[in-house]
């Protein structure tokens, strides 16, 4: 029996799924519309400066390692990860600096500089963070929720009650901390899934454990090396990767997928896996009569996640105040999310994140220079903000803010590239330019995301940030593994 799978999209989820399937002897073709694999993670090289445009904070390394191990190989034979300690530098408007660390005593000492009361509560918070992660890992992250029985059983109900889904992240944080610096430090974890700490459920406090206890990692040669390693492994397993190939439509006959039509011809398939935004896939690639459960009206009801405004700066300076990861917080944190989600406009005083991989590894920039990936949270695309008019002006505002925080000379950079939510939508077809698919600003959108298996079309599957188990690089990679395992079982048993 023929066992052909076509995967649309060569991001972390698509590559992960392809490797799992091909390792089970299944014929896999990946179709990627961009000229290079990687999805939202792309590599940019200019004038001796090396940048990763996209995800830069790598956590949960065991998730990536399992991709290689299930394929009978070792990750270290393809790509090298190194642990960062401190994990991230956090710079507050009052001048206080907290370097996130796996050493709890040092964290308590740093927090005590501005709030002895918060420092006393740090250990208890981290214990709860670890408990939340264990609960999520046991009942949510590691399994597909394809049926009502999977989702609505006594064990799942008990787990949901333990993680208190109705409690917002900021509410949980306030039960431990009172100082604005600490609340912002850990509230930022909601943005890892494209959401607001004032709306997202408290489950995302688990990221405190993930980062501090499990570690934050760099990738030798840049984060894109992880994508290259996965693509290499996929091809070694027999996966055919076709870049520069635009999928025009998923072809359905009698309610079942039979293949995909592209600008380079038709590809027959027994099963199709879409590694892309579920909303965009349905809206753009499925005829309306084949997506009754994902109609245009249903799509409009989902709230998209945060997007991002990126500046790549190659500057002939080095900065003692920067680590590999550095975050500059504004004086007040909450207005940023009011601007983004309520007004759908860029924040007037944004949080600014900088990845400076050259801090950890020589050769990422010319001698004495810095390669800076600068990210500001942005609203998803709407009529409320015009990027055609505002790209340059807002870019100047970001550089001015950094100048005030001591990161000077950026306007005289050798390389200065800006990348907006419009560009994200154009390159990856992300729905309204969102980075993480849908937000996790409600219980429904957090715990009941669009499923990994189409409810309309037999043989159509989804991996990526919009679907279960959610957004973020390791979680998207995990979604590919889960779907690959399930789909391989389906095909090998048929």
C-alpha cells in the first residue's frame, strides 16, 4: 500500500514531523514556499555580521534531542548546544539589574536589592513553577488530544483544577510578589506564547522553572544551525525537501485529502500535514465547502497572538552591559499590553529584547563589533496601525530608547535591517502577522486550541504554534513529534 505524506512548511514542526515519519519508512515530501527551510527562523548574513531572524531563546533541549534519538542518531553529531549562565539579563527602568540564574540563592540576593520581601518568596514561587510544569508535562504537553475522551476525562479535569485555569498569570505572581520589577520579570513569560500576563492563565508561570532550573541554551553557529541539522537529518532519512514551492490548494475528494496543488504541479498524498498557521491554512488553502468547522466567521472569532517588530543591527562597537540575552523593561509594564491588544497599536514605551549571540561566540560579527537582534512586541495586523507609514519612525523610537539605556551608536550601524509584522505575514502566511498563531489570553484559546487533526477533512493534520500543544520553539517541535508518531501508527497499521 502507498504511504505518501506531504508536509506543507519546513519550520520546526514540519521538519520534526517529517523526521519521525521517515524514520518509520514512510515516504515524505516537504513543500516550503520560502527559498530556505526554517519557517519564521531564517539566517541573515551581511557584511560579516551573522543574525538569526526569528526564535533565539532555546529551552527544553530534551525536546530537540528526542527528534534525533527517535531517528536513531545523536543530536551532538549534528549540532552543538551550550548552556547559558546567567540565562538572561533583565534591566529595569530604575537601573536595577537581575541576571536570571539557575542558582536560587543568587536570584534571591539580586531581588533583595530592590525588594527583600519579594526575595523571601522567590523559593516558594519556583517550587510552584516546577509543580505547574510537571502537571502540564504529565497531562497536556506530551500527548495529542484528538477525541472528546482525551480532553474530557476525570484525570484531565483534576489536572485542570490543579493548574487553576481561571487564575491569570499576573494574579498568581501577585500572590508571591509585590514589586513592579519582579512582576514584570516573571510576567514576561506570557509573551513567550504571544500573550498578555494580565490575561493569560497562570499555567505559564511554569516558564520560571523551564528557564532557571532546566536552562536556556545557545546554539553554536547561531540558532539556525538547529534548523540546518534537522533538515540534514530529514534528507538522510529520505525526506524530499522542495523550497521555493507555493502550495495553492489542498485537494479534497469525497471528504478526504488526495494531495496538494502547487505552482510546480500536483503532489499526490495519502495524508497531508500542514506546518503553518491553522487559520491561514484553512482560509487560503481549503475551499469553503471543505472547512465547515473552520469557516471565515469561526476564524474571525480567534484572537491572534502578539507579532514582533525586529531590527537587525550590525554595529562596530561592543557593549559591556549586554549578555547573550538582555531585556530592557519600561517604567510601567501593563500599558504595553493595553496598546497591543486593546488599541492594536505599537507601545509608546516598549519592552526591548536584544539577542547578542556574538557575546557567547566569536565570529558572529567582525572583530570589535556586535550583531544585535532587537525585538519589540507588536500588535497583530489591523487597520489601527499602518506599517507603511510607521516602520522608519518607530524604528527610530526603538533606537532612541536604547540610546537612553546606554546602547549607543546604533544609528551609525554598518547593517540596519527592519522586519515588520507585514513582512512576517508575507513570508510565512502567518494569520494577521501573528508570531504564535492564536493568543493564550483566554482559557479556551490556551487549553482548547484548534486540534491537530482536521474535523472537516479526513487525512489532514496540523502542527505548529496555532494547534496543540501551543506556541514556542520546543513546543512546536514537540507537536511535530506527536503528530508524526500518531500518523506513523495510522499508516503502518492500515
